[in-house]
C-alpha cells in the first residue's frame, strides 16, 4: 500500500460527528506549515509560501475536511491561519477548521502564561480575523498544567452562546479537566499527545472519550518523543515489520494504528511536504490485521 498504488482519499477511514459537523476521520494538522524544521521556536526558518499553500489545497482535494490550526502557529514570516485563509478562502462547504486558544506566544515567538478569560476572547477574535470568518467551527481550550479550567472554559462557553464559536473541545488535558469542562458545556473533542508507546493515562482518556461519544484527536502520532522537533526517523522493528507487510511507510503505520484505536479517534498528521501529505491521506485506507495489531499492541504496552 503505497501512495503510488492506491488513490489517497481522506474518506477511506470513515467519518465522525463533531457535534453537528461531520468530518472525515483523516484530517490535517497545520503546525508544520509556517516553517521547516522544528515548530514553535523563535528563529524558525519560514517555509516557502507556495509550497504551504499547495499542501493545503491538495489536502482538501484529497478529501481532508478537518484542519487543526492555532494563531500561535507562526514563524517570523508565516502564520498557519494566514496560509489557510490564502489557500482555501472562500472556504468550501463542509470544511471544519479547528483552532486552539490558551497560552499564546508574543510577537517574538516567546510563550506567554495562560490567558485570562478576557484574553481568551481576544484570542478567539484574533483567530476570526486571521481566518477571515464570522464564527469558529471548533475551539479547543489548550491547557498546560493541572489547574482547574472552569473559569477559562466558562469564558469560551459564553462565546459559544454568543455565536462566535460553534463547538468546544479541550487539548492537553486530564480526565479531571474533561469532567470539569463537560459540566459547563458540551465537549466534542479532546486533543492530546498520543501514539504507539503513549503512557497508560492517555490510553485511559482515549477510552473514556469513546465511552462519552467525544472525539479523541491525537497529536504527535508520528513525531512521538521528537515532539515539536518532528519525527526522529528511528523506528522500532515492530513498526518496520508491519510497514514492510503492507508496502507502507512507518509514518503510515503510525497513523493507521491510531485510527484502529476506535471509531472516535481522528487523525491530524502534520506536514509541509506534499509527498508526505499524500502518503498520510493514503494511510486512511490502510487496514491493519489482527497480527499487526497484536505486534504493535505489545510494543505500545511495553513502551508506554
Ligand atoms: N494541542 C496541542 O498542544 C498540539 C501540539 C502539537 C501539535 N498539535 C496539532 O497536531 C498536529 C500533528 O502534530 P505534528 O504535526 O507535530 O506531528 P505528527 O503529525 O506526529 O508528525 C509530524 C512530523 O512527522 C513528519 N512527517 C509527517 N508525515 C510524514 C510522512 N508521511 N513520512 C515521514 N515523516 C512525516 C513531519 O515532517 P515533514 O514536515 O517533513 O513531513 C514532522 O516532523 C499539528 O500539526 C498540530 O495541528 C497540537
């Protein structure tokens, strides 16, 4: 199964409803677009604008209708939201753009502390301006640490009531955060770091989301411990063996494995490379066998 032998289609992994918005389970993460090399660093090397725009348009052509972004995804010369606006506006019907608010970055790229409820409103407005929209489809409250989220999530719930936001989610959270937020307003998704070898608490949260009918949206499913620096390219023998069996790449196996964790799991692999994009969308059609899943499951439990 390579990008040469199968026509990539994001729909091949089926769909999931984020509230009243149905998306293909295979989506796209925009964090890699503003730069080449590590993301979210102050002196990141800006990516070629036309390449980033081409990747976004190709993603939509391949059926991607769920794009994850944030106003804090920027390099000195590029912003993910601006690239999305330039590439895709006027936005096609059915395209769901999910963004995140929480701790922002100042103009030099330094991380700021958690936003106050009032600052969160400003971040929502910043996303609206950059994306050129009158409302946001989905806003995730991104959380750092274990402090309660009621004030911040409550502020977003008010913006939802006011019609600026259609649906709310959470990112980088614990089960306690999910319970706290869900008592305030519906939580349609949880976006957390997850992939082969993730620790048991992420596994438990993935399952809890499935039981509640909440989408679980992994990030760093390919990058793993490389996190914002990106994939290290070092792969365990189990991933290589499964990849060989299917004529797939390790990245495709990693994406497919997350999609096999439950129908509520959505993939948002990030790339600025057109060939990687095509391969990642093709992973929606990769069906792992029971033998593959046993091998990767053993690796997951051993590494987690
Ligand atoms: N909520 C949060 O706190 C949070 C944090 C981080 C990310 N996110 C979101 O989650 C999305 C996914 O995370 P991510 O972009 O960091 O990580 P990822 O999807 O796990 O992996 C991206 C890394 O893998 C490489 N890669 C992608 N496709 C590949 C392929 N087919 N073959 C080989 N290498 C490949 C990319 O490099 P190339 O560019 O060279 O392909 C990049 O280094 C982000 O884009 C962002 O939207 C959210």
